C-alpha cells in the first residue's frame, strides 16, 4: 500500500516524501480512508504507531479541498485537543510539515508560555488549532477563539486527558462546536470512562485498534534488576558506564525524583536533563533539544511529561521506578523499539514495587528476565516495621534481614561493567523470600 493508493493529494504526497514516509503505517492505512470519507473515528492506538499522520494528513487534505479561493477571514476549521504541551507542539510541527505545499495554516495554543504570540497567530488566522484544554479555555473566555466553524475535531490521548482532569473542559469545548462536525477520538487505553465519553460524542464511528497494549512489548528486550531503593542511583550510574548507552530515557515516578536523578548523574559525570511539569515550557524544550541533539545522554522524565514526545532512535528506556499502572509500563517501553527497530527496556524494582512487577508480567503475559548478577542486589526482603512497632514478631525465622543503612551498601565485586541483557538468569521467585502480602496499594499521583 502506498500513500498515493490512499488518494492523498500530490501536494501532501510531496511533503510526505520529504519526511521520508515511504509507506503508510497500519493505523494510517485504516484511518486515512475513513477520515477522508467523513466518518467519525474511534482509534485505540498509542504514540509511535504513526497516529498523528493518520488524522493530520486527511484533515489537511479535506480542509485544502474545501478551501475557497477568494477572500474572507481564515477560520478555525479543525481543532485538535492534546493533553500535554509537548504533544501539542509536536502535532503542530508535524502538521506544518505535511501542509508545507498547501495553503493550510496551523497554530498551537498551549499553556506555560506567553499568550501574546498565540493571540497574534489567532488574529492572523489559522485553519487548524492544536491546543491543550486549559489555555484554550482561557482564550475562549477572552474571545480570542471562535469554534463555531469547526468541521473536524480530534481528541488525542483521551485517556490522558481524563487522567489529568481535563474531561470537563473537553466536554465544554465540544459543546461549543457545531453538532455536524466530524470527530476523531484517539486513546491508548479504553477504560470504561473513556468508552463512555467516546460513546457520548461519536456518531457511528469506524473503530480501529492497533497493537493491543500487551503485545507492543514483544520486540523489546526487557530485563529487571531487583535493587534497594537506596542503591538505584548507583545502579543507574553503573549501567551508564556502558558507552553504547548513548540515548537513554529514564522514567521516574515524581518530578523531584527526576531532578534528583539528574543531579546525581551530574556527579557521576553523565550528562542528563529532566523534563516534567514543574519546568517552564522553555526549560522543557531545552531539555528535549539537548537530548535530541546528543548534548544530554540521558533524559529523565515523568510519565505525563514524556507522553507523546517524539524522539527517534531511542534505544534504551530505564524505569527507575516501576509504575503502579501496568499499561504505563508498556507505554514507557514502547518509546524504544519504534518503527520496527529493536529496543531495550531495563526496570529497577525495589521491594515495594514487587507487586507492580507482578501486575506488569500479568499484563504482558510473560516473566521479565531478571538480571541477578549486578553489584547492588536487593537486600531488603521485608517492609521495615513502622516506627514505634516491634521489629518482627518474635520468631527468629520471621526476622527481616536488615538492610545496611541507606547509601552505605558497598557494591559487590563487579563481574563486568556492562549492563546485563536479558540473557541473565531468569527470575525465580520460589527461591526468594516471599514479600508480605499487600492489603492496599498506593496509587501514584498523576504528574503534569
Ligand atoms: P506518532 O505515532 O504519530 O507519534 O509517530 C511516530 C513516529 O513515526 C514519528 O516520528 C513520525 O514522524 C513517524 N512516522 C509516522 N508515519 C510514518 C510513516 N508512514 N513512515 C515513516 N515514519 C512515520
């Protein structure tokens, strides 16, 4: 299948050719004809599948073909809603590339930067607006945005939109557009709330599902290192002694955690940058650029900040913390091994994260090979007692093996400085002490 066979107009074909898109990806093959036919769409697909072009290319084509030759102000005819600024900017970048040889204009409306330039761009007129819900609502209230002429709306990463608490804004924004519009709805996961939202706004949609989340992980080499929390940083620095790990995305649970990892890597003379919601838009863009141009070897990110970031040729993902939502693991490791390339995902699992590891393995339907030969093996085999409680219940066999004080553990004699691949010994939980059963699992806070 070629883009030409999908009836893409010559001006867009030329732009795709410049982007080196030789053939459509599966989601593009399925979505482009449906969108060109004016259908609503429900796409279950994640970043990395080519979903941006799957909706953006036919939108540019439809709007171009409906463009009137003569005057009249340019009106917003397509609105694309994205949960994060980075994703919005990336979509805008892609649309600029795809529409390079057309008369379509697009602009991004995102928070975290001055509003002035966005107001000016809107005054000059844009056919396509790519926006995060918060800033868009501000500009709507200030009457800088009129959505009454929108013909096609896209909700991208709807599950994240929900996670981030944008669902009410989204519903309000949807209500400001004509009822006759075409709606394209994308979500990486389809929990019941998302299905419900989709059901309430889509009309007889074409459904497309690309690589169910659990199968994405197949082409990626995965391994897990069980390690005490206090030694994770040392293990990271140890693994990064391998110079072949030249472009590594590290995920942390919290923004502070991300900053801490960057600081400690600097001490270990590893160039790293952090990207998370506490950073200004400029700082995030700088971090991303320094990672893309190779100045920073490591990019440390929280989940939401990393979502949608378009980084080519990323060969390593390291989970400094395992996520409590197993699908998040699959999204994270899906950042590597894109477009058929192979990738490596390494996870650090501390004692409290063992249940998360189990959940992930259940989702992906296989054990993640454990690398046991490393200098910082997990010593904590039981949750430390709460303050004021007796340690252990008396029986010697129940007594926890006390870990050495944090930060004091000496590395074991090293068997080589290269990180182990998944050829290491397989996890054998029967030989491990069983963790105490967990009654309640803390939910991680969603970070923006
Ligand atoms: P996305 O899922 O939209 O974030 O796209 C993932 C990456 O694949 C981006 O770097 C796109 O530029 C690239 N891409 C999208 N479609 C194609 C295609 N048909 N051929 C080659 N690369 C593509």
